[in-house]
C-alpha cells in the first residue's frame, strides 16, 4: 500500500472539535440557558382549598374605580310619579260622581221602563208560561205545532228573565262604580267593547262601568220587550188556530148522539103517518080475505 498519498490532518487544538462530514475544526459554542422564574399566585377556594381546584391559576380581577351615576333625571321621574293621596281621592270622587250622573241614571230609567211594561204585559207572559208547562198543549195542537211551541217557550223564558233581572240592574251599575279606584283610572291599552272603535288608551275602571251600562238602555229594553210581545201574539194565534182545526176534525170523525126527551118522542110518534097496509085477496071470508091459506085442508066450520 502506497502511503505517500495519505495525508494526515493535524490534531485539533485543545478545546476544539472536528466535524465528522467536513473534517474541519471548529470551536464549540456553548449556549447557556437562563432559568426563568415564573411566579404563580393562587387564590384559595372555599370548596377545595387543598385539591386540584385550588392549584389552578385564577387571575385576580383588576379593581375598577366606580363612578357615581348621574341620577338627576331619575329624580325628575320619581317626582313625576310620586303619589298624592289626597289628589287621588279627589280624582276618584270626581269620576264616580260623573258616572253616577250618567250611567247610573240611565240604568235606573231602564229599570223603571221595564217595571211599567211588566205591569201592562207581564201577566200575559206568566199565563203563557203556565200553559206551556202543560204537556196537553202539544197534544191538542198536534205534532205539526212542536216547533212553534218551542219557539214560543223560548220567547216567554227570555221576557220573564229580563223582567226579573232588570229591577236589580241599577244596583249592579252602582257596584261597578264603587269598584273604581285610583289604580283603575290609570289609562291602559284597552277597548270599550264590541262595536266600538279600535283599542286605545282608556281607564279600565271607567270602561268596565260603560260596558255594563251599555247592556241595558231604556230604548233597547223597550224595543226588545215589544218585539217579543209581537212575536208571541203571532205564534199564540197560529197555535190557537191549529187547536181549532184539530177539534173540528175530531168532532167530524166521531158519531153524533142526540138526547130526546120522552115528550118529544111522543109528539114525533103522533105526527108520524099511519102505514098503508096492502093485503092480497086469498079467497078468504069477507073481511078476512088474507086469512085463507090454500094449503090448509082443514074442513071449515059453517
């Protein structure tokens, strides 16, 4: 082996190192790491002061300087809604007086009108009620009158119910007026009821009185009672006519029996003509021609 071509590399100086791939010498760079000290502040918890929950890092909230709120506007609102007991009582008294002078007066007028109508026509409907409670009416009028009888029964019941309730109507309106309070006078989104304008801000207490009073006005009460009276008269006339027809038909179907006194019978017998007797001449003796019997071979006595 020719060793002349082999070159020897100088040994690196003390403290140096040689690269394995390149063979070059280099000074090793020693990197010194600084230890970083991390401080963790732990906040103990009441439920687990020694367990893993206590070892968690819980950041403390940074305190914020509280700023006082400007309540000047709020004080304005508080003064605006501050209640005045005396003023509230006066306002409620004014509203109640107005309701009594209008709705209560109208309710009493409606009750008086119903009472006057009752004195004139109430007895007619009470008599009708007694007739309708009897099952004999339908038998006398026939099954064809069933619908008319039921219709009449409904009319009579409605009229008598109104006559019984209307005397206490003013008391109901008075009770509704007494229930008006300062709180119920505060407007709210509501409606006066069916047939009125759309919802709007109204006082619930006043609206309740208005709705009740509108159920029975003088004109409305009299109109309803008079219409019921007219309908009842028409139906009663129809049923009476049908009862008459039923009775006439029943009479024609039954045999007629007349009772004749003995004196009338004697007079009729006296006036009755005597019957004419025709006798055949059978060859009998004179005066008794019909007495001869040709089949009688008994010798006659001379």
